[in-house]
C-alpha cells in the first residue's frame, strides 16, 4: 500500500508566490504520510498572456520551481509528480513546453513528458482557447518506473484521447497521471466521466490533481478552472473528489486492485484487428 497526496492549487501568473504555496502544501502532504505527491498542470504559472509568460517563465535548467521541488523531494525522500511546468524552449517560433516531471526520492528526474494534445477549442462564444499558439505539442508517450507501480504520464486535454492511455497501460502502466487546469464549463460536463472511463478501459488507477477557482493575473483577466481533483480506482470508482477549494487530499494505492480489475475484465488482451471503416 502506498499513500499518495494530490495538491489542488489556485495558481496565479506569479511563479514565486505559487512556489511558496505549493511547498507549503507539499509539506502538509508529507506530514500526512504521503510517499507520492502530485501537483496540477502549470504548477509554476497559470496564464494565457504571452507577454507575461515571456517575462516570468524560464528554461528548464533555470526554472526555480523545478529546482526547489527537486530539492524538496530529496529532503523528504518522496516521489513527486510535478503535474506540469510552463517552460521556455529553444524553438524558433518561441513557443513554450507544457512539461510534466516525475521526481524520485533522490531529487533526480525519473521521467518527463511534454503534453501531446493541445487544447484548441471554442467552448462558447465568449470562451475560446488555442493552446497551440503558445505551446508546442510533444510527440512521445512516457512511462516511468516506481516501486509502487509503473506510472503513465499525461496532461489535462490528453484525457480525451483513449488510445494514449491504452498504449500506456499496454506498456505496463498501473497508475495514470492526469494533472489538469480544466475549464469550468467542460469540467462540469465531462471531467468525472472522462477520468472514470480511462480507469475502466485500462484497469489503472487514475490520479488527476487539478487547478481550481478564479486565478489572479496581471492583465486583469482571471482564468477560471474546475477543481475536483480526482482519484479513480482501477474498477472506475471515485476514491477522492477534492471539491473546489485549494487543499491536499490523500488516497491509498494498492497494486492488487489493478491486478484484480484486469483479471475480472482483461480487455487489454482482447484487441482484434479489423477492416475499415
């Protein structure tokens, strides 16, 4: 049995203030017995203002959030999923990376993953997102090994693409991580259903730490996210729902539950080739 803790954050577009809050919650998680701690998408800076991002974001080697959280993982001897960080890249078009990190108890990077699927949607006439304007998509799926099971790494909008999660499960993942900053509109409609479906289809635990609430920004246009960090069992049961307040929630993981769910419904072994459409 492994105790995991999900940090539900209300990040702003100020990385230094976000880091202070994140480290406080991380310490609370450790005090609660967590061996595996997970943070949401864009833990360091939640913003869609490209000018502000250029001002405050860093390249990976210089990012203060990554440095500090690696140090904390080493100090506390925990596994830490930094849900994602917004990072500068060397891309000629200047786009950022939306990069998730799994940190081991020695503070080393055990795995990293760049979000593959970009959130380019028009939720309503007044709510439009074009993530690919500011972020370049990744192109590789990632599993990372831990003592409590193989972790398959995804980020937010990836949850709408079952083939990615199935590929991770077939590669050995027993835990799927889905850190997110989900829209309030799409979250209310789809968040629980999507996460439960990914768990049921793969027989994996799904851990989805989330951003929540109204987020302060320097341009005076706050972003709003859904919250409801979820932990879902391999059988599709919601084990934890964090609601809408910034908080720490705990869940105990047992790989026997993965084995049992897959024994009952071994759909990962039932793929068949077919023609068409």
